[in-house]
């Protein structure tokens, strides 16, 4: 019995050892496969190209990814809209709102504005026509009769006459209905019609919709996505950038949109050096001062009201322009090597459509602004004038112009990424998403409006004549 019992114990021990060994092999195999998977997905490992993610647009992109996954699963219904009771945040941990004031399947907001000096119906209809294409769609109304049934009120800062007028027009106020202050511009010109004093707006607003990363919701002048992720977006948002035939990069398909006479840019050696479009001559950045200093060393063609060259007129949302078909953008993008996308103010996070509009073309943008461009644009796709004095920048642009191989490295990002071609319209999908978030409706008051709106924008003093920044490297 001792021998048989011992034998059974040995067999049992051997069996446990085999099970442990199999478990170890399984873990090791999972480790190898996972490691190989990540190495395989790494663009730097696979294609030796840059790795980049647009941090401002990342949240919206991830929601598009989530909706795409739900479309391909049993959770997705036959409706074209994502069922609110099946939605989750990208982390998958927090349920979102399942009912809305309007009683419909998606949230709705009211836009407050005072028609003056522009056609508000045309302006806002063009600005908001994409809302149903957002990953979490929403809808807009301009009728005061819908005011009580709206989930939030968007208040256009440009059209606020006073705090008293605002409260009178929107009374009685419902504390569970957020008042969301909104502006497309910096505080310098966001109230240029009524010139309301910002301290009078203390404790008026609940939430913010602004260009700054610390706002409750972000709007986007443009965005960049990888070619691998472009399929997540609506088809009308996906446009291949125009490529220079001299580059060793080729489109897998021709650019979308109507055919044009200028399919490609002029040869490198025939293109002019640099151009800018500037019509606001009372800027708060000092961009004209910088350009005048730059013109002492190189030729910069300035189009618009602030220059001696003309091409079309100002570009507004109501014009409905598209960068890939606009004749003036096409002229610059196919005839110049560099475009000066200089902002009218140097404020934290402030970057407008100027840079996105030209990135469709094989031209290198030179930016000047307060945004952290490394979070918005692929590495090696732009030149930051804030890092150069005018003589330094002039020397660098001339160096690149005389060496096509070095210049072409600034266009290499185009084989891996797409840039939006929205034009003058701003993307509001992040705001739509916030309307699904229960936290958006929690008690919240912007007590010191001027501190948030002005002081925390950290705008720099404009560049002036005799400014040391014109002769020394920027900090």
C-alpha cells in the first residue's frame, strides 16, 4: 500500500508540475504575442515615420472610434444615432445621460445672439451644419419658444450687450440649464460690437466653450489624424493632402473634390519664397512688425488689407469656402515655399484656421502664436517663428529653399497623416459630447469672469519696433 500510495503521490506531484509548466508557457506566449503586437503597431518600427497624436482632437477621435466599435457590435441599434442608454465614455466606466429635456434621442441647445452687422441665420446654420455628423450628435435651435426645452444655452460673447440685458432676455433662469459662454476669438476682440465690461459678467455663466484647453468644451479650427484612423471620420472630412510630384511620396488615390487646373505646385525652383494673408492691421501680436523686420532680409509677399497685393476678399464662415478649392489659398499653396500663418494675438492655446487651411498644399507653414504647436501638428511639419529672430528665420528659410532635400522633409508627414479641410467653420463635436455628460449639469459658477477669460489666457505683449525679440532668439 505504501508503494502504491507513494506512486499516486508522485503522479499527483508530476501532474501539478505539468499544469504549472503549461500555465507558464501560456503566460510566456501571451507576453511574446503582446510584445510582437505592439512592435507591429508602432509606426516608427514598421515604417520608420513619425508618431503623432493631435491632443486637442484626441477625445473626439476616440469617441468616433467607440461609435464605430458599437456599430459593428450587437450593442448598436439600427438607428443612425447612438442610443443614449448604450453610450459610455471612452474609458467605459461612466454612464452618460439617457434622457434630455426635449424628449428626443439627442440633446439640444439654444444659441443666444444679437443680430448686428452680419447675417446670423446664414452664419450659424453654416457653423452648425455638422452637428449630426459628430460621434455623439446634438442639435441646435435659435427659437426662444424652445428655450425651456433645451439642455443648455450657448451665449455668443460677441453679442452680449450687458449682464442685465442677457438676464432679461433669458429670464426666468433655470439653474439646471447651463449658460455656456462662447467665443471664437481672444478677449481682445470677442466683445468688439458691444464692448461689454468683463467684470460685470462675474457669476453669470456656468460653463465655457472656448479655444483654451482648460475650458469645459473645446471647439476646433482644424485637426490632424493618422491615415490609419481617418476611416473613423465622416467621409466629407477626409481629404488627401495635395502632393508635390517631385516628392518620393504618392497618393494612393487622387484628392477628393472637384478637379482643378492646378493639380500640383510649381517646381521647387520656380516657386516664390514666402507669403502671408493679413487683413486685420490692428493685431495684438505684432505680426506686421515681425514681417517688416523679416522683409529686410528676404521677400515676403503680403496679401490683403495690410499688404500691397490683393487676392479675393476676407474669408468668413458665410463664404463657405474650402481650402482645396479656394482660388487664393490654391494660388499661395502651389506657388510659394512658405506661408506665414501668424496669429493676431499671442495667447495660450490660441491657433486658428490659418495654419490648417494651407496644410492641404505642399507648402511649409511658418507659425507665430501662443499655442503649443507640438500638440496640434505633426513633428517636422511646420516652423515656429517664435523660436527665431527675423534674421535667423530669414537665413533658415533661404537655406531650406536652396536645398530641396531638406525642404521635402517638412512635407514627409503627408504620407502618414491627413489634415482637416473644414475652412472657416469650427468643429463643435466636443460640446455635443459634453451635453451627454451628467457632470456638465452639476452646480458650477464662473465667479471671476475677467480672471478666467482675460488673466488666465496669458497673452503676451505684442512685438514692437526696437523689441529685443526682433534681434535675439525668442524664449
